[in-house]
C-alpha cells in the first residue's frame, strides 16, 4: 500500500483511537520513522494537532476544572489550578519524539502477530522433539518479521523523551495500550512516569528509575504533580488483571517509595507545586483505607494467620512515610508565625482545608491494627 | 462362548499431615519506670495469671493453644499445632475378555481413583487447617484481652511507684467508666 495512503487512512485513525483510550482497529502495515515519503507535512500537522489536544484534554479532564483553595503570601485564594497566575508558565513543549512514539506504537501494533512463521499450537509443540523445537526457534529468530519486531522494540526502548510534553504523550499512549491490549511493558519503562504509575509492572525499580522519578517530581513536571497524583487512585481500579496479593503488596511498596521520593523532593525545595498535591494525597489516604482493608481481607482470608500477618505489617510499614506529613505539620504549627519558613507556610495553608489531626488519628489507628501490637 | 473377567483393585492412600497456625504480637511497654523494673512487674502479673516460667519465656497452655511471652524481645506468640493421619481407600474394577485386559483396565481406573482420593484428602487437609486457623483466631482475641489487662495492671503499679518517688501519696482513686475506660487518680504532696 502507498505509504501516504497508509498514513492518512490507517495511522491517523489509530493515533486518534489510542489517544482517546479507545480500541484501535486492525493494522494493515508499517511506516518507517522520520521518512518524508511516508510522513507528509499534512500528516505531521494532523498528528501535532492531535498530540496537543490529547495531552491538554487529559490534563484538563483530570483536575484542571476544579476550583481549589491555594495559598498566597499571607492569605489563601480560590482558583483553578490551570490559571496562569497560579503556576506561572505551563507551556508544554513537544519534540519529534512524540510523533515517533505514536509511529512506533502503530508499528508494534501492526507487528503483533508476525505472519512469517506462526507459533505451533500447544498440542503441536508438545509433539515436537527437542531438535525440532530448536530448529523452529532458530528459524523464527531469523525470520524477517521477528527481526523487524526486535528493531521496533529497540527503537521504543531507545526513545530519550527529553521534553515534558514527550513524557506526557508517551505516558498517555502507554496507558491506553496497556488497558486495551497486551504490550511489552518493559519497553515503556524508560519513561519515569510509567515506572512511577504502573507499579505492578515496575515491581522492582532500579536505582536509576528512582533517581529519574525524583528528578521528574522536582524538575520539569513539578507543576503537573496535581494531575499526576490525581491519577493514582484510579490506577488500581484500572488494572485489567493481576488484582492479586502480589499486585497489592507491590502497590503498597511502590506507593511508599513514591511518597518517600516526593517528601525528599519537597524538603529540598520550598515549592507549592510539590507540597500541595502531597498534602492532598495524604488526605486521600483515609478515604482509601477502608476500601483497601476490605480488598486485603478478601485477598488474604483463605491464608493461615502466620502468612496474613507479614502482609498486614508490610502495609503498615508502607503507610509510614506518608505519616511524616503530619509530623511536619505539627512542627510547623509549633514554630512562631514570624519564624516560619516558606515551606512551613505553604504546608500550613495547604493543610488548612483538611482536619489533619483526625486524619492522623484514623491513619495511626489503622497502622496499629495492622501491626497487631498490644499495649 | 467367551468368558468375561472382572478384576477389582484397591489401594490405600495415607497422608501424615501437620496442622497449626501462629500469630505474633509485639508488646508496647511504655517505660514509666526503668525497663527492668517494668519487665519484672509484667513477669509478676503473668505468673499470677497462671503462666509458667522457663528462662526469659513465660508459657500458658490452654485447650491445645500455647501462649508464649518472651520478656527479652517483648513478643507474645499464640500458637496451635497438631498432627493427624488421614487415610482413605481407592477402589477400581476392570472388565475384559482376558485376565490381562481386565487387569490393565482396573489399573488404569485405579490410578484415576487414587488421584481423586488424594485430591479429597488434600481438601480435607485444607478444611482442618482452616479449623486450626479459626481456633487460633478465637483464642488470640481472648489472649489479647488478657495481655491488655496484664499491661494495664503493670502501668497502674508503675504509676503508683512513680508517684511515691515524686512525693508523699495522699490518695489513690481507681475507677472504670461504663464504656470500660479505666481511670487512676493519684494525689501527691511534695
């Protein structure tokens, strides 16, 4: 098929469906990266428009429409988080890597079932001798379809995603594909947003990933933390499968790691971009507790007590980092208003709409129950 | 006229199973008095409740459940364990026009029957384990209550001793509200 025809008739509808979180239709071909013969100026312009609208739409649908109380120097005022006066310049920059991301997702989608050498059925596989199996594997590895597929994988994993817009677009595409079809998650973990949000996939994060998450939180995406933190509660529900005990444990450990990173980033810079969403995330914990508790009961009720207890204690340990918020709040309250630092002022103003002592009491009671201590 | 052969085989399946469960609690002992003194008070309370001492561990066994309090680590463990021999017999019958055919058919049938019997025994094992867990859970609630009361007595005694160290004790009033909240008021004169 003519590459230009392919781009207009098939690639663009695929991109639109993916960015809207809908199922994409069957794919009919592949397109090379950054080749003018395939990507005409019209196609690129259409993709740019789609990328802008999709990312901005996602941010606005998240919490961009909410009016919330925000601290000013001496008083609080109500505004939409989107207002320029709140966060300053929110211009998102995209590079050609955003288009590459969509193109690679399309090529990977098209390459989902290599037609060259179909895998034998399980009954055929069982009947094959070891020599036949080895032979099949060697042929499959040499086949053009597999080589093409490996090349796409390498290109996906090599995306550098330098601009904040690229990171958001990459995250958006991965969310959509992950919910709709099976994707090789490890190829998408070069984006710290994915590694941070999709905890069951990034089960054991590498130190490099932790560092890049910290850099992301305190760096270019700091103004967008309200959106990112608002997305977290929905992630557990959105998981298509794997709602098992391991996923639950990984989720808790992962959240604790993110909170620790977040708090560390907060202490390093007095920024309301980081602190306010963190206070809200703390406040959200109470509403989630009882739901999580019943989930955990459902997941562990069949286990003997000696196996249930460590899981409960692990959860209690995972809740510990977020409790530091309350201790910081209490310390800030104890200091004289004139002596308060910028971070303390932001923390106190941000916490004003919430009854932090009640939240802390409930959270502590839950932790005590989970630890099952006496006295 | 051909003759039909019947062959009946039996195999007994036996499983030696161990059941049991354990739950551990840490005892939070606020140090009103020096730690050694607090632990001595706790030992006294537990011995009064019927625990027997073995080194740093105090043990109480009741209705198959053992409660152990380790005074070094301040950990209380409630455990229960038992062993049981579970056995069942798998039977299979084979038919054929020769003895060897009937035998082969019975053997094939028997291996399936043994598998089914093993699954039944495994289900029975799980049921018995769940019963043990439920028993530990039930006893654990009672043990926690007993240990709470023991710790309350330790705190009461510690506060009385601490008060007497601070000055002359003029009066001591103890009361328990309708909601079960314990109150201790000690008046001292310095």
